[in-house]
C-alpha cells in the first residue's frame, strides 16, 4: 500500500539537495490546506518543516512543542503550522506523511504524534508496526488510507509543502520560521526569544 503511493514527490525531493532559491526567502503563506494548531487571529505564526523519520523532529515534538503549546498556542498568541519535508529513509517518511495527510478531520496531529512515538522502534520492528500505529491514530481504515494515498490530490498537497521548503532554502529538519523568518535556535528558549518581541509590538 505504502510503496505505491506518492511517487510524484520524487522530483521535488531531489530539488532539496540543490535549492534554487535564496536561503533567506520566507516560506509560502498559510492557507486553508495547511495543518494548524491555534487561532487564525494569533499575532505570531510559527511554521515548522519536519520529517516523520527525523529523530530531531521527534525530540522537538516531544519536548518543545508541548511547552510552546502551553505558553503561547493555547493562549491564542501563536498559530503553529506543520509542513512536511521527508528525510531518509525518504520512502518511509513520505508514506507516513501521506497517511497523516489522509487522516480524518481533527486527527492529523494525533497521527503525526503516533508516528513520532513509534519512530525509535523502526530499526528493530520494521515499518509494519510503525504504519499500523499511524493508521490506527488516523481515524480511517486501512482501505480508506490506501484509497486516499492513491489520489493525485494527496501527492500534490505534499509536493506543494516540499516545494515551499525548497523555496525557503530549508536543507534540514526540523526547520522553524517565526513570522516568516528562520530561527536557528529551535529550543523553547530560542523560540521564545523570537516570539516575545513580536507579541509586544
């Protein structure tokens, strides 16, 4: 099921190795197609490019995002946007991103949380349990996920996210932008240092 899906991403993923855009370009604006935590009226927007096979991304989602959510997102001060940029093993990362993209309404973040939680066991368990956990969290059946993965719109949506990362000069994950500007220190302290002055304006 997973191997057949999302092959249209290959060209866009190849571009990540040699981006043709300025490294300081902002990411594309947030649209209705994005996956968002927080209120649209928030003064600050944090955009993350991440991969579901990236251990640093899993660590960030385990330790930094909960603090960011409690301090800023739940208070309506920050809107958080998740976008995908698959990293090795790319075929696994892009298929997992596809499962999350195909999740039932309101289940996207539960699905990526499930993939991040299962990520550390991948080398020993293989991809079977990894994908089973993601699908179980998605609110969809395996057949529903399979059908969605084979829809051209699914690959197009993920490819658009990858192209946006390339345009913004993203060359690794997690990559975070605060109101369109890349933040090099993605710790909670580093993000707070970028966010707090914007909230005081």
